[in-house]
């Protein structure tokens, strides 16, 4: 790979790791509980995408090395699933980053924490969508991209990191309500799609409970 691609891979990996550090920890317990009950959302086809997508495979192998088994296409479970959960800290398919269920929504009791995790869950997808019809995750190889695309991705990663710095203020208990509202409006202006219908409904419920 050339230097631009290397920098993009490393920048995206760092971004994904930072996002993971600020996601609510109780989500992992909820997912583990569903997995123990045989209702895991981690499907084999999703894990296979982490291997067969050139971008995700490149990012994950940069951090983890070759982590996938030779017979990954024959597995009945997600090939990224280990005994302690997902073995990938980076390079997960976008559905793994962006998906959250009703249980997660209902378990979130602070409206600003809800804004934070909803925004962070959509940030990887926002980062890789460098144009209306250009999504880095859909590249079949590095040869499909030119220097302009990597420049756009580098800019996108830089913007995402700056937005992340703003978003994580919501987790600081000392900031006042006005600042939390300002941050939420700023995040919505940057990426309105993260406020999905289920997030908006839960947000309104939580705000009504605080009246």
C-alpha cells in the first residue's frame, strides 16, 4: 500500500478505537446476555463482510494481524466472535457499529448519554461516506481509488475526530444543560441522520420524565 492508504487505515483504526472507549459499557452486558440465550445479532454473514470487504479486512489486519480462519465461509457463527465476544476492536462492518436494539434504547436513562451513543454509533459510517456515491467500505481493492479519494477520506477522518471531541463532552457531568443542548444541536447539524426515529422517541420520553 502507498503512504496515503497507510495513513487512512491508521487514522480510521484510531478513530474506531476512540469511539469504542466512549460507548456505554452496559451494552456489552446486554449483548452477552442475548448471546447466552441464543439470540445473538452477530450473524455469520456480517462477520464474513469483515473479511471479504477490502477496507475492513485491511483495517482489522493492521491491528490484529490475520485473525480469520481459513474455513470462515463454513462457520455457523460470526467468524469474528470469540469466547469473550467480538475479537475485533477495529475493522468491524458498519452494521456492527451502527446497530442498536430496543433493549439498548430502553436501558439508556440519560437523554444526553443517548445522544452521545447514537451519534458515535453512526460516526464510522459517516466517516467512510466520502461522497454521495463514494463509500470506502464498498471498494473491492485499493486500485479502485485515486489520490483524490484518499485525500477526501483523510479530511473526513479529521472532521470525525473533531466531532468526536465535541460529542464526548456530553459524558462530562460538570457541563451545564445549556452546553449539552448546544452540543446536541451542533451534532445534529453535522450529521442529522444519527437521530433516528427510535432515538427521537426515547429522547422525548426521557425529557418528559424530567419535567
